[in-house]
């Protein structure tokens, strides 16, 4: 199954249109793919992605709590 620009995939934090996939635990240098598992990936809008990477509003533990709660309710 593929996705294209017409699909609406919600940001798992705020519900707006997701534009990026974020690694909760970064893959780091060297391109290791062991971190490319569903539990470590989250769909985010640009604003939430910025907060996850550089801000203080979405540290890793808070991001994990948010997605764990949202994924359980599906």
C-alpha cells in the first residue's frame, strides 16, 4: 500500500496533516536501520517535528506517551 499527496495522514500529536516521519530514537550517523520499526516512528506535522527535534514541548518521553495513548485507542 502506498501513499501520495492526496492522502490525509494526521499528525499523531496535534491531528493536522503529517508531513514527516520522525524517529523517536534517532538512527544516528552510519544509516543503521534497526531503529526503523513502527514503535520508533511517528507521523508529525512540520511544527510538531520541529518541537520534537529542537523544542522543549515534545521530549522523547512525552512523545512516547502521546503515541502510546493514541495508538491504543485505535
